[in-house]
C-alpha cells in the first residue's frame, strides 16, 4: 500500500507530496512540529500535543493555518488513510513560502502544513524496551529556546549520529553547569537508590515532553516519589536506574551511559512498571 501525506490541503501519494523549494521550512528551518503516538488507530494524548503546538506557533509568531479542531480532523484522516493502528503521526507547520529573506515575509503568507503517518514495529519496540538502550553524553550546543518544538534539529541530528557511531541509541546533552538537560529526542530520567524518580524541571533548557507530563501523573497515581531537579552524568551512572521518555517510544530503560553500566546493567523495575502502566493514564482520541 502506498503511503498518503497531507500537504497544504491535499491528500497525496507520498511520492508526489511536494513542497515549494522556497518554503521557509526548507530554507531556514522556520517551522514547528509535533509527533503523536498512534495506538489502536487512535491518537495518544492528542489534546496536550495540540496545546504544545499552539504554544510553539505563538512563540515563533507563525499563524495557525486552520482551526486546531480542523487540523485534528486531518491528522486523524491521515492516520486512517495510511491504516496505521500502531505507529506515529507527524505534523509540521512552517511559516510558508516566500522569496528568500531572513526576516518574516512583508506580506503575510499562508503557513505550510504537512502531515504524515507511519506504522511502527510494536514487537521491535517492545524488544528495545526489554533490552534497554545505551546513551552517550555530549556537550549541550543547542539554542536556548529548546522549549519550542522547532524543526531546527541539526544539533540533535549530529548528536544522534554520534550516538549511533558509538554503538548507542540516544545522546544526553550536558550543559556547561555539568547537568544533563535532555536527550536528542527524549527527556532524561534517573531513579535513586531509594526509589525516587528524578528529572529536570521543564522551566527552561528542555522541551516539556508530553510523555514526561503524563508520566508524572502516572507516578502520582502509583505513589512513586518524584524529584524535579537536575542531575549530573556522574549521578546518573551511579543511579539505580535510568530511562528516557518520548511519544514514539514512551518509556525506554537506559542500561549504560558512556559505556558504564547503570545499576546491574539490566532494565530497571521502576522504568518497566511505568512503561506498562503508562497507557492506563493516557487519553485516546
Ligand atoms: N526532548 C526532545 C528534544 C524531543 O525531541 C522529544 C521528542 N519529541 C522529547 C523531549 C520528548 O517529548 P514528547 O514526550 O512530547 O515526545
């Protein structure tokens, strides 16, 4: 079955789904995106993703291309047309098409919208979670506004590539203050010896992950103690457990950091439990 993308008002075969070469997303990475997990054909925690999208657009002064309710309908339609039951839906909105000039177009242009969906391999993701992943640490080199979910992801691309070349799956950024900020495409967490779960607060320096927010509600319901504070790579390497969260992978245990085993080098019980419980607490639309 060929894949279908939504591009600026049309559902097209992916091979014919093109954007203009003067799209500001293409030339300046002047745009934002969202990734939502699809389960049972439904979108997970969709209202929260839309709220974050709205904030990202506002921060960059990009107009909403259509009412968000309509955007939601199109996203569901793309999932349906691609027959995705388990996978993800990707939404990208850029400032639009204009003759190349760094400043915003003088005459407002319509923002561009691209939506794609694809199936993920459930068994493979379960296997990744069961074995756990390795992470490396890299110096934080991103701009300070990583709270905006912008498509400017070059530092993240390079960090992921470095991780891959070193046999790891994710890279954790470490700021000049010595503390871990987050992963190249995930939020970073550790579990202390006495069972407290630690993650950095989302006020600055990280993306406020939707999975992160929902997981905090899961922990409250399960009476697992949470500490919102930064941690260093050294503390993480000595921790009982570590894990990462993202909408496409939910909770994935981390078993090694910079080649050093975390805990006993096996996925931890808290991370496993949080992964299992997560969807009992998430909203499906
Ligand atoms: N931080 C970064 C840099 C990310 O790219 C992501 C994944 N989009 C996250 C955190 C996790 O956010 P979410 O749980 O909303 O997917």
